[in-house]
C-alpha cells in the first residue's frame, strides 16, 4: 500500500501529481483510524507500506504511523525529496521500523533537476540524504520521472549512471497526464518511447518499475497486489489513477477489492501502465480529462466503471 498522510510539500515540482489531491473540506485520517485500517490490510495480506505525500517528513508524527503497521511483520518504505532528511530524523525513522528510504531525483544534471523541482540545491540535498541513509544502514533507492521530453536526454542517462555507481535501485515513474500535467499529453511516452524504456531496463538491471515488482506476474498490479490510501481514507489503485474505489474508514478492504476486481482493467495484469501508456483507458477516465470536481473522484461518477463494479 502506498500511504499518503498529507499533501503538504516543501517543494513545488513541475510534474507534481499529488498537490491537486489536497482538500481542506475533508478531515485527514487519524492515527486511530489508520491503526485499524493497517490491521484490516494485514488480514487481507498487505506486506509492504510505502509512505508518500506530499512530503511525508513534514509530519512530525510519521514515526507513530510507521509503528502502527507493526513493522516486525511488514516492510516499510518512505518516499522523500530529501530536504528534511537529517541524520537525526533518519535514525528516528529507522528505530520506528523504516527499512527503505527512497529519494526523488529527476536528472543527473544538478541545474536541470533543480529547475524541474523549482528549488536551487535540490539535487545536492537529495544526494546528501541518500548518503546519510546508507550511512545509518537503511536500504536506499532513487525514483525518477521518465517522460517523452527526457528519455533520450543526458540528464536521464546520468541518473542511470549515478544509481549504478552508488549501487542503489533506480525506480522509473512514467509521465502521467494528472496533477500539474493534466491534459499535457506532450510529456507522455510514445509507442517508441515505451519500447525504449523497456530496452533501457533490460540493459540496466538495477532499474526497476512497478510493473515488474509483483509477486505473481509482470504487469499492472493495481488492486490485485497494490493499492493507494489517500490522506482521507480513500482506496485508489495507485497514485496516478485518482479515482476512489471506496473508503477504508467506512468499508473493509476485502469488500472494496472484490468490487474493484470486476473492472476488466484491474482484474488483469496489463503489460502496460494504465495511467501512462494505455491511451484508451486515459481517454475514458475523466480524472485525466474534463473532470472539474475534487479529487479523487468517485468511481460512481464514471458510468462505465460504476456499471462494472456494481454489476
């Protein structure tokens, strides 16, 4: 489960997909609610929690939420931009049960990365966070955005070289027309780009993507093996399909998953990313197009999805 506790952030990234999820009219999930949800998720078979945001290190109580997952029986990962990753805070997170620290860096050229993230010094801060995390014994990885604009760039090549040199995983996040990039399909990967990132991964075994990190089969693991918990308790398939399939404060995860598995795209292990590569899915799902209401939108507001889920 990806877990977003908050959508606040201390950066203003060009491609941010999460900022539009912030809803002042909704009450954020409480520790008590999350503890109960974590027990429910464990009974359903959840083994890994990936805390994200916004910037999760802005939460001074992040360690309490980590402990609520019962880290002795779970793998705990934290996604961060690295700005607040002091040695003291990372030690605190490790003591709470964090196993993996993932830092977002989007170009191996410092100036290019900093422009993309609209913050001078972001690249160096990210590298410092990686080195500090490794120093105290955390597993470390880097995540990087892959788009039509950068897949052939020097900055992207340098990220692959940097992660190989540092002996850390490099996770690809494919460009999605959501958040700050809503309706910006110029950034999306073409068919040729899609073949290229797969070739790059074959040549660089330390490069990974969600499609290849399932237990059972290669492909989209949404609902079957993976989910995303919003800061308000909504269950989504992933951070990039911003459609609520139900709310875990109100319903058990088993019921929500059973209902969602009636959707053909979620029942299958699609070989391509639904949000980044399946243009038919993107075209018929309003969160990417003409939806003007708050996000996540409900599956009930999508006629074709509601028909399948309530059949």
